[in-house]
């Protein structure tokens, strides 16, 4: 029996209709559920010598880690942390890029009951000080690659709670401990704690920072049941296979890495592929898919687009059986090109840092509709609500909301709340729903279609215009590499639609090109949505997670 069946009760292939799934998919777990012990250590006992993690460095170095080795090394790391005085409930910052030490550390923290706080290696000093102080970080574990330690040390004197600084990479630096050398000297003899030191399923396991698209990032709390929500992600959506190899492109600084490089994949007993590259290159990723015989794959739409700039037919992708995408709505053009080049469909999914997979093209009896977010994931009740909290009719745009009367009745994977921020929690979670802040509409078949963030909706001449639809059309034009659509104030229309565009190589800004792009939008979507204002730029403002900050474009325009 696959290990996930212990928590679902049935095989994924036993669910043959949506009605059956909604009625009979019910997660079950013990009050002391802990993924590190109950899933990973169980797999180490049942299949000790099978591959769990295949890590590849940018220089081609490979490390193949079995389930037994993951148990040994996470136990050793737990002993190391305990020797440093890290205890249940302590907060530990992990800035480890895509190092395999991330997996050792995460499992070790779960075993202790300490709280993991992920952070990207792209943070600057003010980001570190903000996160460390807000999260009350006790220990920071930082990669020795790049400028991370430099940036962290510039904040010296501003950290209110940091007691320990650990550095990987065998780098010697004043004030930092050698994580690798000290860890290796520790015993791998570890016993699951009991009594007050034991973890409960309701204990906080993760503190995660939001992307900060509209303001300073908020701290999002997830408890030890969070991994159960990712059974849907890995087993049902990614459709990982026992003994397969799954590749999700994500830096471990983001919760997306837990979507695609951790819980759901191991619930499905698939090995995880990790490529520690510095800069994304489409041809390089294609070569890794070919060389390592990856079986399931997930990447944002933009990365599919960049891979499609190459001749995909040159690569042997015959091992690849299932592809997914998330992070932004997908343009149908990407879907069509990928299917033409590989014969594979791309299955979309939607979720947030606050959730696990909430909407997706999830089941084998569903066919992808390019651009659609799909249907609610098992365990999630999702609605489109108007500002008065009423269900919208098909075709009417409203806010995507998740039914959850209270933290106790929420679907597994939905957050507990914003840490130490009851007002922020109440603003998003009220009247029996968690309000995502994302807008969409449902069609006559019940499929959800993304429109945009609440703050990104453009109201022009009485029309409500979502930026994605315009961006999607513009992205199909060969001149456009990337774009962002926002509203700029207009005395007559209220707002005009504006497109901020990065051009592909071989194209130069001109009045003629602007008119061509405007005409192209008029011909390919409702004419009232065309951008009356077009600006060409070299780069778009983005969060450190890579999401375009339309709010920054709007703020910049307001100052003109």
C-alpha cells in the first residue's frame, strides 16, 4: 500500500468521478502526526536503499541520497541542533539556496519541533533584519555561496533575538560557526521525543513570509498537518509515481519548494530531483530533463516559455509523463506549443503561501482547459463571491474564497492565521471564508478562470479589466518578452489600461510597434481592454519571489 493511502484511505485511481472525490476524500491523521517520523522514517524502514533525493550541482557534481541516508543525516542534524540549545518552538532561519543540507535541516527541525523559516538567498540586509526580528529568529543557517553572509552581517547590532549563526560551504568567517564540520562530528543516534518535548499535530511547524506584493511581507503560520494538504499536490496533481523522479523548479527560500520538492512527492514515494543552478537557462533545464530521465515536472509558465525558445525536439524527453504549472496564469500559446513539441499537456494549479493546492486540473478524467485554474482540489470548498459575500453567477468576476469556519474546521494545508497579527487575519478570514484577494470567474462547467489580484483590477469607463487577460494576449506577440498591465488615472475614463513591456531581441520601441501591439490586442480580446498607454522598459519591478509588483508601477506613474 502506498504510504499516502494510510492518510487518504484509497488509491488516487479509485476516485473515478468528481462527485465520488468530493464525497469520499477524507484525510485522517493521529494527534501527534509528524511528517519526519511518520512518513520519512517509515519509508527509511520500508525501502532503505531506494533513491529519495538526487541532487545535482551547477558544476555537474551529483549526490544520490537514499531514504535510509535521509533518516541518518536528519537524525545527525537534529542532534547537532540540540547540542546548540535549539529546542521545540525555537525559530530557525534557513537560507540555503538549493543545497541538499536544506532537506537535512528541515527534517531535523520537524523532529525537534523547532519552527522552520525559509528565506531566499536573494535577500538584502534590510530583508534579513525585518524577517529575523519579526519572526524572533534564534538561529540563522546561511549558505556560504555568494554574498548572503555579507548582507546578513551588515545588519549586526540590529538583530533582536539571533543567538547563533551557522555557515555552510566550509567557509570560515568571524562570528559564524562551521555548520558542516560541527554537524558531521555529531551522533546519528536519535530517539523520537516524548512528554513535553513531543510534537503535536496542532503545533506550529512553519513560519512563511508572503510575497509582499502590496506591502511588507506577512508571517503565515502552518502547523504539522500542513504536509497532509500536499497529498493532493504531489500525488493527485503532479501525479508522481513510486520510483519516479520529480523536478519542480524552485529555490528552497520559497514555500513552492515544499509544494514540489518535499511533502507531496514523498507521500507518493517518488524521488525528488534538485538542480542547484545559479541562473535559469531553458536549454540547460531541457538537458537535465533528458539526462536524468525526469518523469514528472512542474515550472512557472514563464520558464516553459523560455524553454520553448529552444528546439525542444532535439531533447529526448520520452521519460517525461506529466507536466504542471503554477505561480501565474498560463497563456494558451505556451500550452499549445509545449503540447506540439512534446505531446504532453500542462496541468495548471492555483494556491498561495496561505494554502496548499486549492484549484487545479487535477484528475485523469479532467482535460486541461488552457488558462483555466481548474476545479477545487480535494478537501477544499472554493467559491467566487461578490463584495456582499454572495456566490457569483457563472461568468461574473468575484473574489476566490475558501470555505473555513474556523482554524479547527479548515482544510488541511490552509494556514492557521497571520502570526501575531489578529487584525490582518480577521481582514482576510471572516464570515466563514478565507478571502484570497485573487479574483476569478466560473464558467458554465464550474471551471475557475483567473482575472487578477483585487488591487490590480482596472476600472475603465465602467468596465472591470483584469490585467492577466491583456498580458496574455500581448505575450503571444513575437515582440513581447515580458509585460505588466496596470491602470493609469484618466480624467474621462477613470483609468486607462497601460502596458509596460520588455521587448524580445531584434525589436526596438517605436510608434509603429506601439500601434501594432494595440491593434493586436483589439483583435484578440475585447477591444475596450487594449492598452492606450504603452511604455517600453529594460526590466520590470518584481518581488524577490519573481512576481511582478504592479503596485510599484502604479506608484511610479502616480508621481509623474
